[in-house]
């Protein structure tokens, strides 16, 4: 629920010490501007801009500075504001003047490093003539933050996944999570919240800033029955549909030994080219940005892609398996 309290001052227009109060050196106009700025979603801790932005797993992918807690939904919302601002042909300074806040505040909202309340989103929407698009994005932000739950061992990587410009993965037993249909996922997860959140993750495949996604899957994934024959047929048909998308590449690795392949993994590449890897383990999983780990999985991914069928041959194999095994 959105807070109904009196709007809080803008921490970016404060005393320079990170506190949401006006310095005596600020003039009346600055004070009025400061009081006009609000913070958003009441249950998320308020960030102080003077604090250092804390990285997640060694990678800064957008955090709330005071707590060091990354909130990927804020970054997604900020990217939408930036897209609309650039489409309108105005810079951050001009937008700040139009909505009566500091340019730094606009910058931090766009980077997902601070928050805004619904009425601030409405002012942005009006200034950019977005016709309600930013307000709707804010509503989606609120609902997502209220409902998203992820396994603890996956939480850190999920934050990087939502901000990635490129995802590369290897799966050896089941269809990659971003590619699973709901019926298929239900057999594996057997938990309603987990299924809902897995389906929600797939939204990144179809967004305006969708990452490039390359997944190599072992050929046995196509034959291993999960659910009934109908579930498998629909799932493989869905893989064919996804493989036609410009940002999705699916390759099948033949059933054979491949050097250095010991577990499944996902590599997320961020906009600044830094990377985070998630490796599945028997007890859950591990997220790392260690250069040694990244070098190993990048080498392994290169080997897998070299050994795997190309995209066209992969589609042909999937069609053949559907016809021969799941029809």
C-alpha cells in the first residue's frame, strides 16, 4: 500500500550530509523544491544518497544505497523513465526543472538507486506526455515488489538477471527456467508461489530492453519426461516458438562427454560488461563474481556452444523428437 503520510523531503536536495533536511544556506526556492520530492513504496527502507552504493556479489547492479539492498524492479522502472525522457528529446536537467526536483534525483531514479511515490511518477508522466504509461509502470513496480519471493540461494543472481543485457546458460536435465511453460514448471516446483515467480521471470524475454539469451541444453532434456506426453509436446513446441525470437538462441548439445562440464550454470552480463555467474549445486546454488570462476564458466560455455548443434539444426531435432516421441 502506498504511504499516505506527508511527503518526505528529497535526500538529494539536503544538507550535503545525506540527511533529508534543508541547510540554512539553501534559499526558499530550494526548500520548496525539497519538500515537493517524495519517496516511494513505504515498506522499502529510505536511501541516503551520501552513502556508498553497495555492490551485490562484487557487482553494482543498482542498489538502495542506505541498506545496500538491490531492488531490480526499481532499475526496471528507472529504465522506463529514461526511455520515455529520451523519446521526448529532453535531458535530465530539463526534466528536473519540469517536475521541480534536482537533476541528481532524476538521475538516481533512472538508475534505480532511489525511489519515488505515485504522485512523483504522475508528475513525470505529465511532464513527458506519457499518457499514463509511467503511472502504469509505477503500479506494476509496486505490485511486483509486494509479491516477489525467490529462494534465498537464488536471490542474489535474480537481481543480476533482471538487469542483464546478456544471459548465457547451460542445462543438462530439464528445460531452462526462463523457457519453461507453466504446466512443465508445476511438475518440477510443486509450489504455487515458486511457479508464479518463475513465470514472472520470463517477462524479461519480452520486454522493451530484453537481454540477449543463449541457452545450451543437453539432448536428454528433450527425451526426459516431465509431466504427461501433452506437457512435453507443448513444452518442446514452446521452445520452437522461443527460438524464432531475435533475442533468443537455443542450441542442443549432443549426448556425449564435454570437457569441464560439471554442473549447470547461468552467466549474466551487465551493461558495464561486468558479469555474475550462478552455478547449481545439490544444496541449492551459488552466485559468484570471482574472476577465476567467471573465466572457467566462460571457457566452458564456449566449448559447449562449439560442440552443440547450430540454431537451425536444433530446431530440426526438436521437431523430430516431438514427432517421434511426444506426438
